[in-house]
């Protein structure tokens, strides 16, 4: 998955521009054109929207503050940004203007990927676009009885918890199968297992 250039920035002008983003993506696709075997598939996935993280996590106590009840995620984010470090200045930020502008740019970049998927053809592979699965993953996570803040790892709350990965995989795999991007099962699978035994998926 591609992010919206998550690092410290001096202004919103530092967010990657759609034109540069498109150039970089096409460069990668042209590399794949000369690398992948014929009849391959390449999936372009829309960018993650991390705008929910700050309002979800800001008031929760960070593990560092559990003893004295004195360090929230908002405190951590402020320290990250003051030190010009941290996983994502753009979304882990109390400034709503910055978070909103970052999300808007993410939508613009996702639209670039979608436009590329319908406008460019390649000989070695078929190109597909898939919306980012985060919204569906969050819905299924909540339906399973979890809260949104529980889906983020605790140290800096930017990456998904390990427990969330099966949800992500299930949603992505389901769409790949529904859209016939995944090929049919190998008809020789049964014979392979007879000859080589169950190797745990290898």
C-alpha cells in the first residue's frame, strides 16, 4: 500500500503532487512490463485514509502514561512533531487542516491510480484498480466485537495490530476472487499432496 508521503513537512506544499505521483507509478509499471511473465496481474490499490487515527486515539492513555495517567497519544504526537520525527506527521497531528488536506491529497492520488488502470495497457500483465479495503475491514472488525482504537498497535498507533491482518487479508482475497483476478485452483493439487504430503502451503 502506498501512503501520502508520511514524514515531517514544512507546509502542505510538501505533499507529493499528483503529476509526480503518476510519473513514479508509470515508471514502476514500465519496469514490471519488462520483468513479469506474460499473463500476469497487477493490482493498484487506493491509498489508506488515516484521518480517523488522531480523533480515535488522541485522548487515550499511551502505555508510557499508564502508571501515572499522564501521557496520552496526543502528548506523544505533539512530541513526535516537535522533534520532527514520528511515523506520520500528516495524520498524527492535532491540526485538523493538515489532516484534512492530507486526506484530500490521498483521494487525488487514488484517483490517479484509478485513471491509470483504465487508460494504460500493458503486454505482460493485466492492470486492475481496487479501492482501499480499510473501510470494509473496520466494519468487519467492529462486527466481530472490537473497538476501532483496538485495531492499532500501541507503541505509536499508526500501523495495524497483528490481529487485524487476517481481516485485511480476508477482505482483499474475497475481492480478488470475486473479480476473477485470482486464477483457478491447480487441478493437480490433489496429486501434488499425494506425492509430497502436506507442506503447510509451501
